[in-house]
C-alpha cells in the first residue's frame, strides 16, 4: 500500500469545529498550481490551504486532506482505485460528516457511478468535484468547485441528518446525482450534464436544494460497502456498415461476460438476420447484452419500433434511461457479486441507487 500524505486543517480554531469533512485528493486538473518559477504545473500543496484559500476560515470545519500517491490524471483510473477510496471512506465513515473526492473530470462520471453502487444505505454525502482550470491559475473554476463541494458535504438538516446522503458530482454551480452525469464539455466550465435527471442543488446566492429529487435516508439499515468489481464488460457502439466480423470478435470474446450494446435512438438496431443471429449466439454463450442508447437523453424502449422489438424477444436487456457510464460500472459491480445469472439480470433492471427512472 503506498503511503499517502495526510493534512489536518482546522478552520474553526480556537472554537470547536462545526463539521468534519474528509477530502481525498486523487489528482486531475483541480489541484495543480504553478511552481515558484511560474513555468510548470505541479500538484497543490494542501498544507498551504489556509494561506491560499483564507475564505475557508468562514466555514468552521475540520478538514482532513488525504493526498493519494501517485496523483492521477483520471484517464489512468481503474477499479482498483475505486476500491482503495471506498476502503478509506469506510474506515473513516463514522468520524466524518461528509466526504469530498477531488478527481480529474475525464472519468469522473465512471468513478461517481462506481462508488454509488459500492455504497449501499449511504447516510452521508460523497461528493466528487474537479475543475477545468487548475487552482493555481488566476482565472479558474477550481476554487469555487472545491469550496462549495466542501460546504455541501458538511450540510445537515435540523435533525442532524446529512442533507444529501448520496454519491454526487458538484461542478459549475450544480450538484448532480453521481450515476446520472456525463462529461459533455472539455473547454468550457460547464463540463457535466445530467440529461435524464434534474440537478439536486444549484449554488447561487444560496444553495437551493431540490429535496424531492434527493435520495431518502435509508431506514435503519447499516451502511455496507461492496468492493468487488469484475471488469469483464465490453462496449460495442453500433454504426451503419459496422462489419459483423468485428462485432463477433467482441461479442464472443471469452473476456466479455457482458456487453453494452450502444444502439440508436430509443434502442433500435438492424433487423438483419445475420446480426440478430450473432446476438442470439452471444446470449446462448451465456453473455449478458445490455441495450443503452447512443442518444444524449431519453430512454431505451425495446419494442417501440420493429427494429428494437426482436432485441426484447431474444433476451437483450434494456438499460432504459441509464447513462453508458452507469451501465458499464453497474455491470462490473453486479458481475463482481457473482450472483446467479437470473438474479444478476433482475438486478440490472432494478433501480439500485437512483440510476434508472422507473
Ligand atoms: N485530464 C484531466 C483529468 O481528467 C482533465 C481535468 O481534470 N480537467 O484528470
């Protein structure tokens, strides 16, 4: 296990802190700053947080920052990292009011989806945030994303329960459900969107929550962390003229236990007999086929058109309005549980953490 740097920041001193927030700094653009020569971007040193972000003193928090080693561009993130972060949060769960994960934006939608499935009966917020411009740039989105994510992670109802007991993404003044977001923009600050589910909160002069869209607190059930992922999931995005031989190579490959089929529109695919026979062959080989739309928003409705009716008939499962990021991580998570096939298929279609609108 690599040794991680741990820094304690008490913005409340000499008073006792109002809330305890644990920050995991995993890498990405947010935490970069210029070195003293002003030439290179290097990771932000969180031991200087209060000097660099004096506005945090207004919060009266105790903030523990764990800087993970090595810091990662999020393109390098794997399920092993999700397991490590989940273990750290599990270990410190009782001692903190909320958790913030500083993460690169590129794969944040996958990580937020993955952690949403890992944590069952969550009673505290786990908020992913990042930035398009580093905290060390004069003009940046990092400061406000970090500061508001910390504030939301510490927020409670008057009865003491956390305001948002969910895995979320906070970005560009919006709080989203983690398993509903997609990275949609690589230059502007509005990097994320949640096409099929409304924002949970919007930060303006006040932070305005949409309580009816936030998951309810679990009733008395203990929080559980599921850490095993099986990444044997392939992704095939259909396009007109796709050679069947290429598709066969993926669908029948022994390393693919499940295949996400990115179909068109509301879940349509060719009615060509060879194509359908190949899907049947994969299903007979005990693979799970999950139909996710290439569309940005909307849902898969197998049977709405003739071109999706047969998919339903032969046993392709519909991802309904799940994002492709949620579909892939949900399959990895469910395959990791090693449940019997029928149970697995039932759970894929079930709304486990608010990832599907039923
Ligand atoms: N490449 C970076 C990452 O995902 C992009 C970012 O954080 N804005 O780690």
